[in-house]
C-alpha cells in the first residue's frame, strides 16, 4: 500500500463501520490521498463521522496524527542548532486571548526562536492572525523559505500555516464544520498536533482553556483533550506540556482585533500590565524557557522574561519581526500616530451596587462577533476596528452608574445591542471568589496536577 491509488477508500471506511481498527499504513496513505485531492468531500465527511461515532484507539490516534503531519512538509532548523531552542505555544482558543503577540517576542528576547503558526478566529473565539491583519502590509501568508529566514534573523514570526504544512488537515477541517464533527476529540487532537508537529520545535506548550469562553466547556472534556494532546505529542517524539487556564471571563481587558493589538503594543512598551494577562504570559513563558533549557528554574525564567520586558528587548524583537514580514518599519511609532477606530463609542455602565460574580466570556465574545469583530463562517469578513474594552473582573466591587467599559461599534444600533449582551454576561451579587487562572499542569507522562504550584489567582 505504497501510494494513494493503492487504497480502496470505500473498503477503508467500511472497516470502521464494522468496528475494526485502521492500520498505520492505511491511515498514512489516506492522509496523502486527502492532500492529493483524491478523496471526495463525501468520503471526508464519512471519515469524520466514523471517527466521531466509533472513536480511535491510542495506536490509531498516534498514527493518524503522524499521518497528518507527514501529509506535507515538516520544517527543519539546522542553522539554529547551535543558536538556541525552537519554541512553540498553542492555545485552544478564547476571548481576549492575545498572549501570542506578547509571549513570542519575549521568548525571542530570551534566546529562543519562535515560529508560531496561528489561525483566524471563528465563532466567539478570536484569532491571532486577525489581530495582526490590523498592521498595514503585514504578510500573514508566507512561503517556508521566508518563514525560516525571518525566524533566523529576528527570533520570531507569527504567520498562517502554509498550504504545504499538514494539507490533509486543511481539507478535513473544512468538512468537519458541515458534518457536525467539530467537537470530536480525536479529530481535534490530530488537527492541532498535525500542524504543530510539522513546525519542528524543540518544545511545545499547550494552553488549554477551561470555562464558558473555551471551545470545549465541560471540565472532563477539557481534561481529556489536554491529556490526549500531551500524550500523543510525547509518543510522536515532541517534548510537550499543557497548562489548564481559565476562560470563564475574558483574559485581557480588550476584545477585538485593533483593541487587542493596541493593548499588546502598550504592554510591550511597559505602559500597562493587566494582571491576568501578565500572569499567564509569565507562566507560559516560564514553562517554555525551562523546557528549552534557557532557564533552570521558574524563578530564573520569570526574571528573564521580566528583564526582556523592562529593557525593551521584547518590544525590539516584535518590531523587527513585523518589519521583516512587510509591516510598518517602526510598529510602535505607527501605533502612536493612531490606530483606526470605530466611528461609534458607547460607555457600558452597571445598574446596581454589588460584587461582580460572573463575566461570561462566551457572551462577551459573541457580542464582539455581532459587532463585526469575529466571524461565524470561515469566509466572513471582519471589521478590525470594533470590539469591547473592559474595566472590571470577577470579584471587583462596583457601584450603580460606574463605567464598566466601552463598546466600539459601527452604528449606534449595534452599540446598543452589544451593551444589552454585555448586561446579560454580567452577574452582580454580594460576594465572589476570584477564579484560579491556572488550575492544572500536564506533563509528558499525561499526569495532571490539581493545581499549578499553589495556583495562580485570576
């Protein structure tokens, strides 16, 4: 079974219908057939549904993940062998999650090399590429040679996964939405890792979100996903860990592409450090610096990250990478001249006294989508100007009439609708416990700690 044409796809699919396992060879040939355009959409849908209904055993899942990885190019970094580790981070998606724009340059400033292949937002979760699309001239899609050159020269690059990286997943991903198989765990694991393994990193850290704003809400599903990702990555030879982080409320005090980019630029210049965002950046960065051998302890790693931030070296790395990818030559000077804003701005105020007991991340994310900041299908256009600024967190004391944030909208009507949605996302009571920001850590053996160290408060 050495070529795509040697596989009878109907017979291959029938094995799972009869509850039989697929061999590693048949999965590899099937993935190559997908990449070569030899599998019809109906057959892709049948495969996705078969996996969703019948599942995959451990051997099948590992084999399928490696088959997705090997369906296209796998990056190699020979010129970096003596210069530093190649580090990578992946988030399972959330609201106000702009960590990548901060973490990548800080890691680069600490001696790592960060080729971060990111995606666009879909549904209530935002996308890193959408935030970078605010930058005039910035090239989101580059060839492999350009990606490697920029990473080698500047220490980092945040771009889209090219068409030649894990192409089998590109086609299957497009079918999963219309075949009602988006939440199928084996397909999620292989989709994430197929692309991430193709990056060729020395260390991979997964930020797996929990809570209302996560793509998987149930705690047992989140735990299963995190464990599965780490276990499969480790078996595939990829050093990997995962942290479980809270997404019950937005991570950053900004939700929307231009708003989040502006916040990150301010952060890198030391002008603001939102507490929850800052804590997660340090936690993720600390893990990766230790995994890459750039720090021997969490304390040493955190000190290095703070030094990179305070000295401006992180900001310099980000600016060099942006310029190398066609963006403004001085991104901070460009931002100081004013990032384009939405025409309508409306304050959001609280109606009663009390303590914030909930700030539903999913509802806030959907409010941003309705404003035009996100998309409900992959081809939908977005408006990078719109979104929501927030001035509160769970556990904050508020008084009637207090300003809680600001809606950036295209019209007054859309602003009013967003404020009504924000009101539904907010719960006020007499007391509240601030949620733990990082609740677990999973290592290469798949074991989970109930807390991350002593817990990081949100």
